[in-house]
């Protein structure tokens, strides 16, 4: 079984897909969005040791050159995360699918399914396949929350046990996408086509930051790629908020409700019928 770095497991969440779900956040991302709300999930800890003496509870130590976290002593003050120079966290548990499933099972009376997020969950396709296989055997639905830069078409066995992908479209022009994320969005567009064609596009999300996201181009481009499936695809238009954000984006303002409504109106005009503005 594949072990993956787990940042946290939220037993019951109502904001990570339909109904109540257990949300599993994996550590490490392959892009670095300027507006990332969980920047401490972007990288793996390299055991530099900077955070160890800063922990007020003595919950961190270095053993054989590797940082160890003691959850029994930790009070979740997040000092370690604030002082980490590489957008990482020492509070990681390496877990395989049965270990994660053991935690999920405690919530089964109260949840409809599970959602695996990140970081970027698509970096761990073997783990996803193993976990989803176990979860579906318990009657749970299984969703991925993805930045879309890993091609899901390359993992047919995973797709057999994945109920859907909540896909971020962070920008449409490759240049705007690169400026925002330091990555490439060719795979995002391929995923839009692939996931919609096999009925696994759970929803599409655009986080709008004034002047940094080409939302109009994204809305029109998505509709063009989805064609007749546009009307049945849920579109989330999310207003940028700066909580948790680091760097220059932390100083940016949220767009006005009127601007978000303009985007929603455009989406409706190109065929979206299920539009949610958040
Ligand atoms: S959150 Fe980090 S710094 Fe705070 S007690 Fe836990 S390990 Fe220590
Ligand atoms: S969490 Fe960050 S500061 Fe702490 S040891 Fe790892 S890389 Fe260094």
C-alpha cells in the first residue's frame, strides 16, 4: 500500500462537495498559486530544523536528522507553520489507505462520502485508487478536489472508483496561468474535456482576483470546450479573500459583489445554468 503525507483529516465538512463528507488534505502541490489559502501545504518539510526551537510546547524534535512531530504535545498554535521558510509543515502523518480509512470509518454514520484535496491530490494516484476502493466498499462516494494539472485520463483504474473531480480553472491564458501559479494549464483544459466526456466533472471553480485572473476568457473558454454539457455543469465563481494568503496577494482586495454578478451574468449568457457565486 502507498503511504502519502497527510496534512489533516477533517472528520465532517460541508464545504468540500455535496452533503457532509470527510475531507482528507494531502501535503505537496505542483504549482504555487499567489492566492493560496493553505500555503503550508505546498511543499514537503526538508527537516531544516528552523521551526523546532520555536515550538512553545516542545512538540517538535530532530531524530536522526528528521523532524518529528508529537501530536500529544501539540496545541495547534501553528507557530511552526508561520516560521517555516519553505511553505511546509512539520505536522504531517505518513499514512496508507487502510490507515486513512480507519479514521474515515468513525464518521460513516454522519457522512455521504469523502473528498481528497491538497496540496494536489492528483500527485498521489495510487493512493487515491486504493483509498477510493476501500471507501466505495463502505458505500461512500469519492471525490477529488484538484488544480487540474495532473491528467486524470492517464489513470483509468483510478477513474473507475472516482465519482467525480472538482476542478479548478485558475486562469485561461497560459501566460496569465503561469503568472498566477508558476505552472502550465494545458492539462487543465484536457481534463475539462476528458472529465466531462466521462461524466466525472463534479464542478468547475474559478477564484476571481481582480486584475490577475482572466475570468471572462475562462468562462467563455470552458463553455466552448464543454459544448452541450455546459448547461449541466456546475460552475462556482469564488470571490478572492485574503485570509491565510501570503506574499503580495495578502494585500489585495476582494472583488465587489457587482463584479461577481457581472461574471455570473456572462456565464449564464454562454450557457451555464447551474452557477453559484461564493
Ligand atoms: S502547532 Fe507547531 S509550534 Fe504549535 S505546538 Fe504544534 S508543533 Fe508546536
Ligand atoms: S516545517 Fe519548515 S521550518 Fe520546520 S523543519 Fe520543515 S522545512 Fe524546516
